[in-house]
C-alpha cells in the first residue's frame, strides 16, 4: 500500500517536472513590436473609417485587391489584373485566400464592400474616393437607388470588375485606402451596430488578426496563420498602447517599454544631433488660403500682387526653425514633391522652385507697391489683414513668426485670429475668413490629389478663386490616357495656381521617429496609413 | 427619513434633467459641428446628418434624446463609430474610480493629519512645515507634479513604472500626483477648523475636567473640526472619481478624464451630454452621502427637520 502511494507520488512528481519543463521551454522567442498611438482608434469598419489610427490597424488586419508597401504596388487579394485599352475597365483575378474563420475571400465580398462604401445609408465619409467609379457619385448622392448600376461587379467568385468614368492610371495605388478594404456581408448583417467594435465582432483577411482590444488602453495584434502570405510575416505580435501625452510615450520608449516612438518637434534637434531621429514627409502640405472675393472693405485681397507680396515676405526657413526646430521644411511649390511621376518622383520630372526658402523683401515690396498703385493706396499702414488659425501651440508659434516677418517687411498690419479647430472648419467652409491656415493630405499617389481641389466647382475650394484655363487643363488631364502627357498638363495647372496665388505655399510636414536597436523594416507611408510594419521584424 | 430621501431623489431627477437640457442647448451653440473635417463634401455631410438624425428639427432631436435617456440609452458617440456612450463610461469609469478611491483615501489621511498637526502646533516650526507643504501643493499644477514624479521616480530612479496601468506598482505615481492638491486643500481647511475649535468653551471645559490631551483631540476637537472637510470632500470625490484629464493623460491611464476634453474638442455631442449626465448624478449622490454623514458625525444636524 505504502509502496503504491510512493509510486503514485513519484509519477505525479515526474509529471509535474515534465510539465514545468514544458512550460519553461514552450514559449519560443516571440517577435513582438510595441508602439503607441496618441488617440483611440475611432473605428475599424473599413468603409466608415476616416482617420489615420484606423488606417494603421486596418491595413494590417485586412487586405484589399492590392497591397502598397514602401510605395510599390504588390498583388494582394488579387494575384493579377488586366486594364482595358481605354483605361476604363479593370479586371481583377482573385487568389485563393481565406478569411480568418476559414471562409474563402470572394469577388462578391469586394462587390459588397464597394457598394456599401457608396450607399448613402452607410454614411461613409470617404465615399467620395469612389466617385470615379461609374454611377458612384449618383448612387451616393441618392440620384439613383439601384446599387447594381454602380460600376463594380463580381463576374464570378474569383473575378472582380471595376468600371470607371474616366481613366485613372493611379487607381491601383488608390485601392490601398482603408475604405476600399473588404468586409463580408454576413458578418456586417449579423453584427449590426456591434460590427468592428471588438476583436470578435469582425473578420480578418490580412497579415494580422486582433487578439485583444481594450478601448483607450491596448490593442494586441497576432499573426494570422490563415493569411495567404503568412510565411513572409516575421512578427508574431504587435502591441499598441494608447498614450495621449507625447512626453509620456517618449519616457516609455526611454524606459524600454516601446519599440518605436514619434519625436515631438521641440525635441527634434536634440535627437537629430544624437543621430537617433529618422525623418520622412507625412504628405501634409500646408498653405495660407486667401479669400479673393471682391470686398470693398478689403480690396487688396482680390489683388494678385498683394498676395504675392505676402508670399515673398515670408521667410519659410526662419519661421519653421522657430516653430518646429526645422522638422517641417519649406515648400517652394504647391504639389508634394514626392508623389509619383512617370518613372521617378513628380518633382524630379517636373522640377519647379517658384518661391525661395528665404524671404525676398525687395520682391515683396515691389509687389506691394504695384498693388497699392493699382488700388490707389498711399500708405501700407492703411492695409490690414486677419489670419485665421486654430488653437494649437504649433499653429500659434508659426502665425506669430509670420506676423512679425510680414509686418516688418511690408509695414501692413497682420492680425491673427485664434479659434477652435471646429470653428476653423466652420468659418473656412462658409468662406468667413480673409486668410486661413489650411492644407491637404494626399488620398492617392498622384499630383491630381492636390490639384483637383482648386477646381471652381469643388466644395473644398472656398477661396472664391476660379480659373477657366485651370479648369480646362484639369478636365483635359482627366481624359488623357498617356501618363506623361497627363502629368505635363497637371504641371501646367500647378503653375497657373502659383501664378494666380489664391494660396501661399508654406511648408511640407515631416515626422521624426526612432526605434530601438534590433527593430527593422518599419515603413512610414504618406498616404492613408502612416505606419507599415507588415514586413518588419524585431531581433532582441 | 424615507420622505426626505424621496424628496431629495425627486429634486435630483429635476436637477439632472435641467442640467442635460441646458447642456443640450449649449453644445449646439458651440461654433462648428461634429462632422466638419478637412475633406467633407456637402453631399457626404448630408448623408452623415441623416444617419445620425441631425436632419430633424432641434426640438425633435431633444425629445428623442430625453426619451432615450429615460430608458437609460445615452446614444452612440459621433466620433467613435458604433460606440455607445454608456459603453465608453462603463469601460473607462472603473479605472478613474480605482485611481480616485486610492487618491481620496490617501489624500484624506495625509491631508487631515497634516491639518491636525498644524492646528495643534500653533506657531511652532511643525505648523510652518505643514503650511509650506500646503502652499506647494496648491500652487503646483498637476501637469508639473505628474511630469516631475514620472521623470524622477519613473525614468531616472526606476523605482516605479513610467506609465500604463497594469497593477499596484503602476498606481503609485499617479495616486501621489493626483493627491497633492487634495492634501494641500484638506490640510488647510482642517488646520483652520482645528484652530477654530481649540478656542471653544467646551474644549476648555474638557480640559478643566482633566481629560487626557488625546481624548480631547480625538473625541471633541477632531469630531467638531472635521465637518468642513466632509463638506468639501463630497464634490472633490465626485470630481476625482470621474477622472482627470491631465494625470490620466500623463500616466496613460484609460480613464474617463480625456473624454471630457476630447468630447468638447470633437464636438461629440452625445459623449458630452452622456458624461455631463453621469457626472451630475455622481455629484448629487456624493452630496447626498455627505448630508447623511453630517448626521452621523454631528447628531445635532437632523435630516428630517425638528422633531417634536
């Protein structure tokens, strides 16, 4: 009896030992990438998403027809595609891929998702991105109600067709936007209001799945074993902490909790000197928009020379040094230089230095004199303008520097009006401003994304400026199927815009960030998402 | 007592209704709207307004909101898609309350003790020390205390985690940072109140009876002096338990604090209203508890009025 007991105990003991041994050896070295976001992800419903944090997660858990990585268009759910002669019909051939619950990804999923994006009942903010699709705009505006008239169609389970109104040779890159990522009808209809609000309330076809999502606190992504290209994914997990305060994120990075952190502009110089800061353009392009509508109280705003005087009085290098320690760089033209050209970047193929980084006070005063002669004003002190900005530290610093430069050089009075962000949008939308600090981030990799918003019938262009020649050139470019000829037309339009000066270019934003040693393969895109760690790895 | 509670309850309901109604009107008066952004076009704005029912006349929206509120439905956030406001509160309030309770306990203990020590040591160095601590606590804004504690005890010395919320060690620095102001406030009130009480006749009588100093302080002085502290403790508790923007931001605590600020910045009407209603109810409840406490601490204060 005693012996039996001993034996049983021995077996249990050995079993325990073995279990402990297993427990200790089991977790193989996990490759985990940890970073933080300043704001909670406002939603992961791909069609309704409207923010960068959503796009960062969205592009890692979902995959569209193509995947854009480091500016290159790679096959995604579509393994190949054909484009018709006239550039109007795109036919995508889908690969055999699975959602994480084992169901196949089909062309019907894409048909459903694209129609859902345009359905006015969805109220998707990014629906405008699909206005280039046949009947897309009419359906979204409620002018037609039959979704089958929209130019997207599942020809069979594996073939998806997009019909366009006009050729869009940048379409493939455009499809990386989160609003074009797929979802599944049965899941949306089953989840209803809960769709995409938690890890288990959605399906995934991307490189990662959401393992855990505690709102405002933490999100954990795990490698998706069912992803078609999962062999190429090196990370096992990604951990996203919600850290609102930039300095806290920096302290967490310094204490080793984070693998990557963004550097605030006031500390950029320090980390740049230490050789730790990496920088890249965010895609955001900022300018002063001028309300050029004739106004007897402020006749100078409608005068091109006056606007040029402002533009030449600005010392971009100096005010950016003061306000962002040189993190943002002067923009000497309008279009973001790094958008795609034919072969290289647009700015390499169509170079232009319209303004200079330093001010040119001579030129500025000459333009001011011309304007005053034309308006019959003898004293610059009689001229006053008001510059509308939103209540952010960065905007305030910039505006104060601009105020000083312009008043010093031109002798006019330059007032700064600070309002909340929402009020700025309101006043800008209602054209209730003289000068306003404005800007644009690109939606697709083409100069058109910046140029088209200045069309005289475009709602974003509330400056009162409209130019027939400009409109005609942009319209002609939309019909053009030769990319080189199309970009040459857009270049003409850009020059008209700069000559007419309804806006004064200011700066191109850059972001600075750093990673812990051993982290590699991080890409910071400038369209849609601002972080791509799909092919990243962490060796510790 | 039952009648009193019932009366208080009805008044509270009325207060919350008034509060929500006033805020409902006020947020709509703020310039701008929840949907405006860089890229919004008029057609898409119309779709969004229809989706959220903003195309209805304002009074219809109001009645619908109040109707839903009566059923306990606070609506959906306009910024966080498909996120019910009640879920935002349910998710974040426990963190704020956790931090808040730690803070209130710690700050009351330290603050009241400091006040008592100062009050009993009139004109002595110990009193000045307590006053200095109080002045520092009152005048240092919490973003400074929070950042300094984080930098020295978190990053430089490594005694505590820099931020995040994963266990007891993570709660120490934010609790300290959040306690500073309350400690200062409570110790000042307690000190003044102690000095007040010390000069009273019944203290002299107690002394003349030959009671021990401890018994005088504990049974007579403290009990009488603590009433003003209890009064302020009500609103302070409500404010701290429902979250603080600065400390929660600095220590990356997923509490309710930042929703007040971000809600207003984003003009997220439903979040602003939901949080206001929640805070209002909480404040009323805290004040109610204070009223009950009065009666326990000082039996002369009767809740139901004069008894015959």
